C-alpha cells in the first residue's frame, strides 16, 4: 500500500510506501490527513491505521547544488532536439554524441556532448562535425539552469479513492523552467 505525500501547501509531491510514511509520522515531519479504513499496522504496544494521505508540516527547502552532468540533463539542455538537424528526438531514441570524438581526445563533459538523432550520429561517426560536413546548431555549454521534465501526479484508475480529493484527474507531462536541485 502506498501513501500520497503532500507539501505544506497541500500540493502532491510524492508517492511513498506506508513504511516511509509511518517513519515520517513518528519523526514529527508529517500529519495524517486520511487513513485506510481496513488496514492497520501493529506493534507490541500500539495499533495504528495505515496512512493514505500525509502532509509535510514545514515547507521543503531546496538546496542549490552544482549542475550535474548526466544524460537526462544533456537531453533537457538541448530541449530534446538533434543538435545537427534540429529534429525532435524522444528520450528513448536520443543518442549522445561527442563533438570531438573520444578517439581523437574528446572528453565526456558539458562542452563536448550533444543530443543527436541516429541518422546524424551515424553520418558523423568517429569524426568531428567539420570532418563529417555537419554543423552544430548551438555550441554545447554548461547550462546555468535546465528546463526539467516532471510527471504531474494525477488520479488514475486503481489508486485509493482517498487520493481523489488531492490529485487532478487529467494526465500529462509539464515542462517547467527550474533550478536543478
């Protein structure tokens, strides 16, 4: 059984196991807003209803961390577009191309890796863009912030009815400008 976690301002932020929810409750970090009617957690001296929906008592602080190099962040930096032809590429079909190939001393870093579609990556091969007669649309740089793709929690069939009051009923991805944290 899972538990829906809300922020201090009643916005859905996560879905956690009931064990994690109980730990947060006993640590004094959350309050229980709804419980499963027929589910209980038993200890030697205590019986507690399993929480269905909990809310953080304080706002979550987001510490600013250094920009981490990862495939997902390169994809977000390049807005999911091939940096040679401009074609939109799905995350599963995206290839990561070293502008200066590793075989020629290129490093795996923000300034040398871009998103490419498979045909452009194959055309380029182990050559530089100039050697392959290709041109980069945008020079790769270390970004200051990224557009982040995040899944909006939505109410779906099979979820506990108690979550229906806290989640929107439409499904979709939302793209937002945000600091990477």
